[in-house]
């Protein structure tokens, strides 16, 4: 019994020593953790107030991804005043503001601490057509602008300060954007892949879409899912000028692509009729 009591006492003493050691380690860990957190907090305060992490001029903003909009033009669209603390800027808010500008489809803004500055990565909207609205629309004179492949309208002023390598489009769309916007993506895709050059799309009358092409005017009727098929039929008529003089054709009628028609100029038809010899 004496041996058992002696062993138990030794075990208790050992356990107490282990507990005291564990408490000391935990206390030290708590102290170091507090010092670490305090150090980080102090560093952040120091960083925020550090005068070197400031954007003082537009040239500290690097523009990437721009192909035809100049860096100066994009910088002018940024909602910034100078000087500005770099760490107080909100990159996402700046990107959102840029994306609200018509020529810019997507924007990503990142901060750079050393050297202090911003990097703005953008994806531009390329104009593919001139949008010429009706002269008077709902009592208002609307502005001529551009359309991109998705049908997004952009004012002409957006492309005044562009690089020399941007070729502005020659394709023209006439009419109210409310009429063609739902179909523009499909229409432009079909036209851009057609061998027949389309110069103008007249959408003033939704019941009759008129194309001005290298073969002359083409009447298509209301827009439908058969539009690509109508263009393919038009392509098969490319040798038409070798059989009929272009000036003799009033327009090509492909309202029904299964039965394409050619409307001749009335004066010529009348002249030909009058030139027929009288029957005895």
C-alpha cells in the first residue's frame, strides 16, 4: 500500500508540472498572438497614411488591352481626382464606372503598391455599323452613332480620339433601334459571312427590310429566321449583272426565297412595250 501511495503522489506531482508548463506555453502563445495582431494593425495604419502610396498624376495609371481607344481617352473616363490615396481606392467601383461607358465592354482594375499605381485592363467594343436613326423619332431628333456586334449603341463622340489603326465601319443601318435591336446579332452575323457585300440596311418599315447591296436593292419583307437563307439565294444571283444591266433593275424581291423575283424599272418596261411593232 505504501508503494501504491508513493507512485500516486509522484504521478500527481508530474501532472501538476505538465499543467503548469502547458499554461506557460499557452500564455506565451497568447502574448505573441496579441503582439502579431497589433503589429499588423499598426502596419496597416502606417501603410494607409504613408504618403508614397498616392496616385498624383494620370501617368501612374497603366492601360492594357486597348486597341483603338487611346490611353489618354480611357484615363479621362476614370472617376478619379489627384492626388488620391492608393489604398482608399475601390478598384471594383472604378471598373463598374468604366463598363458603363459605351465603348468599353469589360474592365478590370488592380492596385500596384511598388511603384504606386493602377493597372486598368479593358475589352473594347468595336463598332461594326453606323446607326442612322429616323430624322424624327417620337418628336425628338436622335443622334447618329455606332453599333457593335451585340447591337450596343455608342455615340460618335466615343471614337473621336482613337488610334490611327481603327477603321470606322461603312455599313449603315437606318431605322429605329427598337425595331432591329432584338435581331441585330443574327442579322450582322449573317451579313458578315455573306459573299455579297451589303452597304446599307433599311429597317424603316418593319414589314419590309431593304438591303442596299453590290447587286442593287433587295426587298426581304419582315425579318424572319429565313434571313440567312435569303442571303444565300442572293449569293446565287451574283451573275445577274451579266444578263441584265444593273440600271434596268428596280429591286430584287426575295420575300419568298423559294421564288426570287426581279422587279424591272418601269420606264424601261414601258419603253420596251412601246417599241414592239404593231401587228397587222
